[in-house]
C-alpha cells in the first residue's frame, strides 16, 4: 500500500482530503469525517494521518482530530503537532495495513470513546 492508494480509497468513499505540511512531515487530512459509532456518533470532525515514507508502508501510530473530542491527556491523547485546535490520539495499527483496514482502524478508535 502507498499513501496515494490510501488517499484514493478515502476519496472513493466520498471523503474530501488534502495535504497539510508541518515541518518535515506532511499529513493527509480528511475533512468533515462523520463519526460512525461510539458516544460521538453522527458528530463530524477533521481527521489527520501522517503520510509515511516507509517501504513497505508502515502506518503511523496515531490519528489527529480537530476539534479535540475528549479532554487532553485522557485515553492516550495529547496536544498535536498540527496546532492548538488538534488532538493527537496514540493508536497503533496492529495488522498489515490496507486502505480498508486503515478506515476500520479510524472507526474503531471512535467506537472506543
């Protein structure tokens, strides 16, 4: 899997994506992601995932949300390098990454909140 395949999959789901550079890192931002499960079901937020340069693709160990959905420093969250209105969620993808598994991973994070 590549970043391009992941982004193409996001767009095939109707998600609007864009790139956001922060220093030497670039993030894929999904705009207006609708949370499908959990206590925030139906709420929208922006979700960011760091683009990776590893081959084979190794998913980053976090997602970032805007706005913060839980108090910072709870549920393995902290301030994000994306800025003060973003929240970093420390979450590992524990399976071989495919676009479909990344989408499931994002949904699973919200199902636990």
